[in-house]
């Protein structure tokens, strides 16, 4: 009834590209190290053999990969040397996400990621790298018959932009995408990636010799030039971070269709995720320092399926950048059972000093060491300690909790304030704990989990209030 099928041949290019990316760095190391002792032909022979090998592996990976759609399960056979067979019952499928990269869109195919209940959050059970839109639509329709609406039939039509305008709940304008990019703070992630890459080059690059050559050219002669170099590095990393966010969140749109929330985004790679409202476990509102000053927030939904690139496992970016006062209305349009409010129970005053001293404990030693090394001018860094103490005070002011008949909200954070809203019947566990120092002040730590590895906590809550929340959950 249902015959075995292969992926679109464009997936061969995808497999080859993945193999080349995995072998690129070891290949560079091998060629550079051996080039000093082996003939010039080494530099040609090794890349040629690797390219030929990856091409053959890519072709046979495509040739040996087949999938078969049955009435109640998806069967997959794959493996070049070791043949593997898998059957994925539709009942276990938690969600399907669909993306279409630049080359995939040229040939009219899409990538389908299938996530199941037994798999790790955010990790796909199966990936069909290149299937036609008709095939993806057939898979979605067949799953819907079994899952009763977990995957919507109109999923593929969204890729063709055939939706009605009145389905749109939220969309990002280019101005908002740009503001999101420049206020996201992703520069440190880029710097970490650059540092990790450079650290892998230690074995065959002499940084001392490189520094002496640069110094001989007159680029590094004093401390000022070093500061300028660091500043340029930050500017480049910042530009890369802005570009990444522009590509990721361009054309970001949220649509509501019956009991489904459909999220799509991407400039060159169109990505789409369909989320069932029944599987939303909670709502997270985040705001960093810059966004808080501008009055903007980002909204995430905790989902029992997976994530659409940009969120943590089990967390889906619902609205990456929006005015804070608009968040309540947008959330109510898709998830009316949640009530977004700004009235929170503040922490007791006896917790204030603890919040002010806690960041000082963390930063005192590293700041003191740097100040000592760079003395006497480095002693000015000690002025950072009152600043971090003030940030701790602001964290104390922002922290709190709110409770109603069927909903609990917790808010905490220092550099990034995070507020999580949870419905009572979605909460999996509530725990209170107290250290010896907290007991002296009659304080407790309140921790609430809505999913495994997905929890929120507020430190230094009044112990009676923490006990009241614990009792409310019973």
C-alpha cells in the first residue's frame, strides 16, 4: 500500500557538506603539519582523497536511506556499512518542525524534523533532509489522523505563504529585527567561539613569533594599540552577532490556527514550527539590561516537544522582541488561559543585604587579582565592586512571586530578568529549601519545575510565604 521512498537527490549535497565540515579542521591541521616534511604533492593528494571519500559516502548515504509511511507509523532504513531499521509510531510523535534552506527552496523541497516523547528535548528522532512539499503534507495528514490534530494539515501551505492575513498574531518589522540584533548581547557568544577556534591552533602556530612579526611592523608598540586591537575585535564580534540575529529572525511571524500556534522565521533558510496549545507547559518573559531600559521583552513558551533554533531545549521563541505592554495582549490571543500581570509580591527587607553582597562575593577575587596585576592604575577597578553591589540591589527589587487560584509566577535574575508563568495543573513539583544562613533570617529558596530540567527559583523568600506556595500546590 505504501511503497519505500528515497529522499530528493539534493540531500546528497547536504550529506557531502556535513562530512566536509566535520573533516575540515583535522584536514587543515594534517596538511599544515605534514607540509613541512613531505613533498608538495601531499597538499594535493590528501584533500583529493578526502573529497572523493566524502562524495562517495554522501552518495551511498542517500542511496541506502529509505522511508516508508504506513497507516500508523513511519519506517526508516539507513546505514552505509551497518543497516539500521526504525519504526516510529505516530502516537509517540510530539511535534514536527519544517525548514527550507536556500538550496532546498530552489528545488522545491523541505526538511522535516520529527520529535518523539522518548527522545531528548530539542533532539530529533528522525530527520528527512529533503522531501517534496507534497510528501511532507502527506506525512502531516497521516499523523493528524492518528494524533487528532497534533500536526495541522496546513503546515506546508505556510511555506508557500498562502495564509490569510487575519491569522497573524505577531510579526517582526525590520526595525524591530534590527533593534533585537543590536540589543541581544550575543557578542560574548561570538567571542567565545573565536577563542575556542584559536585555542585549537596552538599545535602548529607560534603565537610568540607571530606577535614579534606584528610588533616589527609597528602595529603593537604600546598599551594603547593593544586596547585599540581589543576594541576592533569587539566591534567585529558585535557585527557578526548582529548579522546572525538578522538572518535568524527576519520575517518572524506567529499565527494561530484553531488549537495550533505556527511560528515561522528566517531569511535564507525558512524554518517553521507547529506547536499544539495543549503541549504548552508555561510562558517565560525575558528582558536584559538594555532591553529593559528601552521597554522591550522577549517571550518564550515552554513546549513539551522541541525548540525552534534560538531557544533552549523545550523552549520555543514565541516573540523575540516586543514592547512590554503589548506582551499581555499577544499572549492572550494565543493562550488566553494565562494572565500576564505586573503585580508581584516583593521579597522581605531582611533579604536585601544578602542580594547586595552575593555578587560582591563572586566578583571580588577576580577584580582584586586584576587590580593587583595592573597596579597602580588597576586599583580603579575596585570601583566595580559598588557597581555590582548595586546590580544585586536591583535584582532584589525585581525578584518576587505572584499567585492566583490556578497560576503561579516567579521572577528573578540580575543581568537578565526572567519571569515564568505556570498553570497549577502543569506544575510537576514545588520544593522549598533553606541553608543555615537563610534559616537565621527566616528565609527560604522556592523552586518550581514544569518539565524535567526546566525549572525556576526565587532565593530568599520569606519562609512562611514559601510554605504557603507549597501548601497551595497540595
